[in-house]
C-alpha cells in the first residue's frame, strides 16, 4: 500500500477546510444553550438527552468509561478498521477492547461484518456514516440488537446533512449518537462535539436501586452528571481550580454513586459553541441546501463524465449531497494525481490508514480487511465544502477537467 502523504502546495489557493483562514476570534456570548436548542430541534429530541463535549471522541470516551466502570469488566466494542483513529483511541483509553471489521467497497457494512462482531461477542458497535448521511440496513440493526449489541451511531461525518432521512432509523435503533463540530466535519466548526443518548441503558447496574418508573430519567441524569464531572476532571485548568487531582480516574465509581451537579460545567469552549451554532444554523437552512445542491450537481456531472479514471463508489450510497467528497482512483496513479492537484495549488488528502494495521492495534481481534486496504490505497479527498467561495470551486472544477 502506498502510504505517502499527498505533497502539499507551497501556496494553497483551494484549501481542504476553507473556514480556518477566516475565523476571527472575538469575545462571544455563551452559545451552549442556543446550540443545544438548535440541536434538539433538528434531532427532534429532548435537550436533557444531549451532552456537549470537547469532541465526539471525548464524549465517546467519557460514555464508555462510565459503562465499563459500571460493569466492572472489559467491554468489546466493534468498529470498522477504516475509521478515524480518535474513535479507536477513545475505546482503548476507556478500558474497552476494539474489535475491527472490514467494510464493503461503497463504505457500507455487510452481514459478514455484523456476524463477525456477533461471533466475537461485542457489546457495542460504533456504526459510522462516511462523507454524509446513508441509509443503514434495518435487518442488520435488528440482528445486532437481538444479539445484545448496542448501536452507537457515529454521525461525526454526516450530521446534520439529510438528518431527517435517517432520523426514523436513529430513533428506533440508536442507543447513542456521536456528533462532531470539528473542522473536517460537515459543520466545519473549530472543534467540540456532542452525544445524544437516545435510549436508556436498562442493564445499567447503578440503576437497579431506582424504582422502575423513574429509571429512564435517572439514567439520563446520572450519565449526564457523571460525564460533566469527568470532562471537568480532564481539563487540568478546571481541575486545578476545583483542587481535584485530574489523575484520580480510578475513583469514577465513587462519582457514579454521588449526586454532583453543583459545579460549573463548561465542556465545550464558548468560541467552539458559537461557531458550531452559527454553522449549524446556516447549513440547516433551505437556502443553503439549494445553493449547495446546485454546486454539487455541477461537480457530479463532471465526475460522471470522467468515470473510468475516477470512481464514485465511495459516494454512491450517500443520500443527497455528500458533506465532503471522497473519490477512488487507480492506486498506481494516485500519487501522481495528488501531485498534479498540488501543482494547481489545491490541497488534497486521504482517509484513513486501516487502524488494525497500526502497531498498537494489531493485537486486537480483526476480520480480514481486504476492502479496507483497497479503500485506503485508492481514496482521495478533494476540497469541496459548503464554505468554499465560488472562485475556489471554479478553480477546483477547472483543474479536475484536466487532472482526471
Ligand atoms: C467517522 C468519524 N468519527 C468520529 C470522529 C471524531 O470526531 P472528533 O474529532 O470530534 O473527536 C471522526 C474524526 O475525524 C470521524 O471521521
């Protein structure tokens, strides 16, 4: 596998993440509440089930820690090997064991992948939606649930694109949903993230002491309180202020039994939530969707006319417009194409190195990952985001005509 990074242009005219040059740090109002309101409106969800955090992976880490401590044993967590390293890091840091699966050639899960997780006795499965919203297979979801595997939907790369289309699936099958406001994500923020706890965990040990009728509410409240406290602990600045030793992580179970909640909670910076709020509001508007859609139509037409030199298989299953553009190229030509983009002052990249092949992760259970390796060898991400200017998009399109 050719693992060379794409050469980077000396002077970037079309950056992958255009907002980064434009941000103006300012004194901003605390937008946490407005952000939560807007999110709960899109999610169709009670605000009490959303927790803002420093990032999607931070939120995942905190959540898995709580579950693992509650269970007092290792948990097996399934996830595709084609993935963001931060997700795997969060799983391992939380004391859980990742179980890696392959994925199909259009970045969808197959029944074979699902069966592998069942055979390995996973208890959670982190199910990503790459490059935009996708319809997941209901039969797979039912099979997972029947085999006691809770579904964590990773919407870091899709939310809020076409969320209304996937919402019925989310509402019915998701135990938890991960959302990110990072710069490479659809919201194109400056970081931050959230989890939305769709279902209570009925097997949660700590809930046993609560009367049946108040267990659901108690579960959400407890997880929320513990997560808030945990996130505070991990921030040295806040931990110092509270005179808490941030390394005292083993004491989490003590916290689980406590009623906390008096301390100030600031898991996401004000600036992050302000940017996330502003961007989320923009991309959730009809006007935005129309103009983005026209842009994408132009690109799509061009790419289709080039089919043969470029594959659209990574986007075929995306509903509507993808949040970012991943194409497949002949692996033998990829580096040359990277170079040609670079010569045109266009930034490109590739996602992701198969996690299960990294030294740290080789020891964990893993399915044969033929497709993952194929995808990692052929993928290219080109700059095409809602925040690019018309000029940047035109430059990209003109270059694509000659490069591909
Ligand atoms: C599919 C997927 N999930 C989760 C994450 C992690 O999100 P965050 O950066 O907010 O931790 C990423 C990051 O690239 C991702 O691509």
